[in-house]
C-alpha cells in the first residue's frame, strides 16, 4: 500500500460511487423531462392547442346599424346617423418615461383640437378637489354602497400600480401618476423632480423633462391614461370624445403623424326627426339599462369595478301600448259597424259596444296614471 492509499483510502471506489449517484440523478432528470414531454404532446396537446388559439385570436364584436322606423306614409320616425369619435390606444408594454411624455403631449394637443371645435372629453378623472375643503379626494360614483366604492378603488389602484400601502392618500396617487406621465404644474416642481431623480440615480443622464401644464389640463390627461389603464385587458382603443364635428376629424387625421395613439372611429347614434311623435310605440320597442344584482340584492361589478348593466323592457312603453289598443279597437269597430252614407245619429244598436270600449279606455288610463305615479315615487326615493 503506497502513501496515497494510506492518505485517501480507497479513492477509486469513492469516485465510482459519486459517479453512480450523478448518473442516477441525470437519469431521473431526463425521465422527468420525458414524462413532461409525453404529457405535453399526448395527453394535454388538445387543451394547450385550444388555449393557444383563444389567446392568439381576439374577438371584436361589431354592432350593426339599426334600421329605420317609419309610419304608413314612409315618414322616418327613428333612424341611425353616422358620427365620428376620437379614440386613443397605448400598448401595455410601452411604459418608459419618454414614451409616456410622447403620449402626454399627444393627448394635450388632441384635447386642444377637440375643445377648439366645440367638443369635450367624454369622461372625468377619479381624483378631484373637494368643493368644501379643496383637498384631493376620490370620486368613484355615488348612490352605491361603501363596499362597491372600496372595490372600485382597489381595482383602480391595482390597474394603475398605486397600492394603498405605498400611496395611501388621493394626493399621493395624483403626484405619483402625474410625474409618471411626465407632467408638472410649475418650473419649481420640475426642478424638484429633477433633483429627486439625481439624488436617486447619482446624475441626470436618462432624465426625461416634464411638461408644464395647468391643473385642469393635467386632470384631463390623467383621465385619459386612467381610462386606458382600466381597459387594457380589452386590447382595444378607448373613446375619448364622441360625436365630434368634421373639422376635428380633418385636423386630427391631418396631424396623425404628430398625434401618436390617436385615431378616428365611426359609429352611429339614434336620431328621432319627429321628436316625440309616436313615442308610445318607439318607447315600447326601446329598452333601458339597469344595474345587474345578485341573489342578495348587491350590485354586480366587472373586473374594473364598474356596474354590470342589463337591459329590461320599458314597462312604461308597454302600458302606453295597452292604452292605445282600446282606441284602435274603437276605430275599427266604428269603420265596420257604421254606414257613413246614412244621416248621422247619436244612438243606434252599436252604441252600447262603443260605450263599453270607452269605459275600458278610461280604466286603462287610470291604471297608466297609477303606474306612472308609482314609477315617479320609486325614482324620487332612489334619488333621495
């Protein structure tokens, strides 16, 4: 036995044992990968294929144009009119400071065009100044429960990446998002933002200067970004101004290269040329929105914290239609029972039938009046 064997013992046997353990681990790893491959290609291939197809394709619903409603003489009572809307889209992957500044300038320029031609922003920002105190506060709607408001705030914070722990107050959220979108309200604030950046990074290389805007413009720009963040999951543009005049369309289309994210879309709106003429029939055909409620009476919210709306038939229109039926029956009965060639008389054998129809008309009118009063009471109670 040489000195090496005395110092290290039976080293070849130890190496052989370690090599055997390594080979076993390697075999187990390849066996695991092989089982996973079999599961992926044979057992779960159909499921993954379906999932891939659903994520690869985006279904975009297209609403068709509604038809005209005319009277017997082909006079149009209701029709669809083509209108133009201004839309905005920002991809979720675009989140650098320079990109935000580019979009902010684009939104500011577009809002100037919209307002110069008599249009306005289609929504407002969720953070507003209190009329009583002048402090910043959240406004997620009214007439809903505290739980609903809390849900809306939580989802808004999640979509805008401003947690309640890091940014507890509305003002904290406002300042953070304002600087994220590269906006300040004064030159002094711009210097403060730059100084904070240098303190954090050591120098100002890579710093993107902010745009100085007034408070009203700031809130409008932030409202657009907020609405876009709340609808990112749709992967669709948001409408920021509706039914804009053609001058706005022309100017935005002409400057499209300088207004990234902005576009013009076409849609329709319902127009009633004769105003309230035949409103009973048109009102019956129409529907009204109502907040969807669960079994416990709580308002159902979507992933953005907004109320899920359902449509219900306009019952007022139904009662109006019922009130018309006796009058129509009276006209039909009069045409088929009265001989217009004979001298006019006030009483004949059909008078009783006409009296019965008139009584039915009176009863229906009373019921309609009662129904209207009940609806008015419900609306007043809801608004109280």
